[in-house]
C-alpha cells in the first residue's frame, strides 16, 4: 500500500514538472512565429534597398528582379499586407519605366495588371487616396497602350483635296490707322511706365523665389523620410529640382526687375525735370527762337 502511494506521488510530481516545461514551450510558439515574420520583413527590406538603388540608376530590369524576390519573402498573412502592396506598386512603376526605355509593350500590360491588383487591395483596406492614385495611373497606362497600338497599325494615306487654309490675320498696325496721342505727357513718361512694370516683375520674381525654395525644402524633407515609398522618390526629386530652379529663376528675375525698374523710374523722373521747350521770341532789335529748359 505504501509503495502504491509513493508511485502516485512520483507520478504527480512528474506531471507537474512536465506542465512547467510545456508552459514555456506553448508560449514559445507564437514568439517564434512573430520572430519569423520579423525575419521575413527584414529580408524583404534588404532586397527593397537593393532594388531602390538599381531603380535610381535606371536599372529597372534588375530592380524588378529584386522586388520580385522581396515579394516572394512575404507570406499571405495580414502582417505582410501593407508591405506586399507597396512592393506590387513598385513593380508596376518599374515596369512602366522600363517601357520608356525599350518600348516593349509587355511591360505596360504587366504594369496595368499589377496596378489593378494593387487597386483591389487598397479598396479592401479602405485606402481611398492610394486607390485614386492607382486608378489615375491605370488610366494613363491605358492611354499609352492605345497610343502604342495605334502607332503599330499602318496609317492609311489621306485622300481627297486638301482643305483650304484660312487667311492669317495681320498682327501689324494699319498705316492709315489713327495715330496715338500722348496727351501732352512728359518725355520721361514711357521710361517711368517701363520702370513701374519692371519693378512689379521684380517683386513677383522675389515672390517666386520664396515659393520655389520652400517647395525644394519640403521635397527634400519628404525624400529623406524613411517611410517614403520608392514610387514617390522620383516625383519628390523632380519637385525639389523644380523648386530650386524656380527659386533661382525668381532670384534672377527679382534682382534684374527691381534694379531695372528703379533705374528706369529715376531716368524718367530726371527726363521730365529736364524738359526743353522752344518757342519764337520777339524783342526790340531781335527776332528768333528761344530755347528754354531745366537741366
């Protein structure tokens, strides 16, 4: 009887120890799965960085191959959904860019199919902004496909008489037209009008300068952001360059416009002050033309 009791106690002790060992093992299951997800995401990110470098060097075919490998690292679980969609969009963008190089229409067709899948995913996720962007890009690809197919078809030669052209309107002024009357304005008036116009253009140039440099700064900040998708980098780079060009052009226009405007206003004012008049004069023992003016 005592031996049986000891056997039961030993069995309980072993059962308790096995439960203690099984508890951490049960907890390790989800932890290992989560670690595997993180590992797959890190691998996809590494491939994404390589693809991005190739994309920026216009090596679109190599970028496509790397993004396809990154996509293969991602499973169908919900944890991968947003990254998987981003990779699909990047693949579509690279396909469109490659068409611009080799004019292989297959790239456009694949880009459209990828974007259609991307649009479905964004609609299911409720991302309205990304959905509209995808639809707009699909419309652009459809237009490019229609253009490519039209260029591939032979164009029939035109038949029938050539339509008569309308006579071009003359841009010149008629010799018999009415002459302009300055209304007795001073000789410096055209200079002052030109100066005012140049000054306004210069002020507008400085405004353009501020807007351009602000645009370039904003684009640079977004470009440096790690969360910015690869599909937006080219647009940000173009926007930054356009902003810098706008800022430089605005600076040149502002400096030249203000400088020329001030100079013309000063010259016009001086010319009005130095107006010269000539009129006949009669005096005892003298007759002639008198010239008067202030200089």
